[in-house]
C-alpha cells in the first residue's frame, strides 16, 4: 500500500480532521492532554468506589 493511500474513506476523513486540528492549533497540548487523562482516571476510580459500596 502506498503511503498516501488510506484503508477506508473513514480513515482518510479522520486523518484529514487530525491534520486540520493540528494546523489550526486546536489540538490539546501535552500538558492539557495529561490533565484530562488524570481527570478521567479520577472519575472512573470514584465511580468504581461507589459501585463497590452498593
């Protein structure tokens, strides 16, 4: 498969959207992404604790 070819129209659209976000500077920074990951982990941990109590 050539480097420019995509497996499906969905994958090509996804790649195009990612490149657009990065060009526009809308993609999160590494710090923002890390903070969001920690927030999500904390939320899932809290939900798991609540489920254990029931």
